[in-house]
C-alpha cells in the first residue's frame, strides 16, 4: 500500500484544481501514481513539470502530460452540464471514500452532494434480473431509504434501475462508469434525469467519456467504497456484481446476498457468496440487523510515511512488469476479462487501467462479450 501525508491537503485555488485535473488525466498516471507524485513533489503543478523526466528515466520517450487546454475544456464542459468537481479532501467529497487508499483524486457530481454525507448502502445485481429480483431490489431500497440510508448503485438496467427508482423519494446515488453526463444504457436517460433532480450522479471519469467494459470494475470500487455494506440481489457465477462484492471485502465493507433457487443461474453468484460467509438477506430487516451488529470498519487511512515511497520511475517499471504478466496470459485465443483478473490475483481496479493502456498501445484487442486477446 502506498502512503501519503496525513492529513492530505486538498487544492486551495482554481489553479491547484486545474493542476490536479491535468495530473490525473495525464497518460500513465493512475490513482496510486497520482498520490505518489504529490507526495514526492509536494504539488500537482510540480509533479506535472517533473513528469517528462520521470518518463525518460522509466524508458518512456517523448512523454507529454495532459495539456492545460484539455483540462480547461473539461472544466468548461462540466460547468455547462451543471456538474461540480469534487476534489479529495474537500468538505463535499464523501468521507467514506476519502478514507480509502485508492480514493479517486477527483469526482464529477451532478445533483445534490449532500446525499454523500448520509450513511449509504449499495444494492447491486443482474442486468437481466428476474421479476422477483427487481421486486426484491425495490423492497430493499424502499426499506433502507425509510431507515435513513442513501441507496447507491450503478445505473445499469435490472437490479440497479429498480433500486434507484424505488429510492428516489429518500435519496439515491448513481455511480457511472463513463462521464457523469454520458448516460448508459440509453433506456435509463429519464431515470438519470430524475436522479439528478432528487439524488446525485457521480463519476471519476472525464466529462463526455462513453463507458467501455474496462471502466466498470473501476466504477464498482467506488460503489462499494461509498457504502457501509453491499447487498447483492441477483448475480451469476461470473458477473460484475461479484467483482463489486470482492472489492467490498477488500475495503472492509459488509457483504450481504439474497439467496435464490439452485437451478436459477441468476442466483448462483449470490448462493456462492452466502456459502463463503456473506450474510443471508430475506428482507430489509436482515440488512438493518447486520448494520447494527457490525459497525463500520475502521477507516483505512494511510499512515504517514516512515520510509521513502517508491520513486515514480520505479512505479512505472512496476507497471511494465504488470503489462508483461498480462501479455504472458494472453494469446490469439480470446480470454474473458474476469478470468484474467482472477488469474492475476490482483484487484480489478489495478488491472483495468493497464488493460486500457495496452489496448491504446495496440498490444491487446478487445472483442465482444468482454473477451481479450493479444494483438498479432
């Protein structure tokens, strides 16, 4: 785990905020690298100035950080869309997320950020949910809202949409895989508008970015990171909901699951979670009881550094080693992305950005159905 100074100092001027945005949008700068660069250089502006030399030391030639004009255009696009930029450490930034070591440095928010100050529970599940699954999601969302919780989900069809809709009167947060203004799927456009009016839409991605498959695991860590607990309503044995559950466990969150019939493939993932120790959920009372009996985990705030953090060039060499591991497991025959993540035994949030880098470099190819192969 990386460390950064405690307390972490948020940007204090508009120029600082612009530099934060430029740094996190720069190529090969993910969340961990962002914080290490800030620790090493003191400010985002100083880190940006140092990036070309750091890149040369790591063997990356002709490197250029994100241009100021690109970041300014994103800020203007956010303002035009009615979105607000939240930087980690600012009062409006969600504290539950800020306490995690891989908290997004910046978030775009559309709606009322006050919802982020309330206790939250995540409801996730199958896109192709059964009628019983969507009914259960609605009942849970209504009950949790009545008990004072904000319901968090991912604005997908199925369970997510049912949970958001039922929680509109009491408060809901939709965490989006693409830009906060890029509605996916399109059928949820009206629902997204209602969430903006009565709840909040949230994303760490640039304004206008259309979501791709690799963005969803990154989105899922935010869903679980915001919540005190994650409830899985329906999930297949291999599904994004199980990635969210795994991330929740890594973050010290409670994981709960609604059981289903053994012959129903949409319930197999939930049944596996219960078999492995997740709390069984028959109704909202079971969720509330679990939250009462199990107080939130202690915040995982990084301790002040006691030794020098790895230099950024070492970080990038580590990224190169991860790229080799990924490429070694891929060939011309497609492999499921979820299977690759399991084989590497690393958090999805660590692997997903590197898959994007390799794809942009033309070294891997993405095919329909979430399959990956090595480029010829």
